[in-house]
C-alpha cells in the first residue's frame, strides 16, 4: 500500500557536515542509514539532507517531542559537542510503501 508518512528530521548543513566528516565513518554508518532502522534515516527533501525518523501513525504532540529528543540523543552519540538545540527539527511528508 502506498501513501505518505511524516518524517521528523535534523537538517544537515555545511557546519554539521564538516563535523560529521571528522568522525569515524563506521560509527556514522552504524547510527545513520538510507533505509529505516533502529536509529536514524538519511533522506533528502526539497534539496536538503536530513537525519531523522518516520512517524508511521497518528502521533500526539508529546510523542513528536519525544521522537525529537530521541533524534537529538542519537546525534549527540555521533557528534557530541554540536549545538543541536540551536537547530530546529523539520516535520514533512514523505512517500511510504508498506
């Protein structure tokens, strides 16, 4: 069945990309993949790159906030000293096939 799902993601800008390039690539690959996994998905939206997670169901504001905290927590394991709280997460629809 095809449809849309929502994606909550951290925008990967030049500054974050530079920090990411300093990290062991195996660590990055462990936490960030192109497809759905237990950690973060690497995706593109409107010519921007994002690391985040899908919301596969109707979610409350509290659940979205909790998911955001989880995204930041995982990112901090990869690049601990980045000022994440200065960067807002984006919520947008993505195609979903189940």
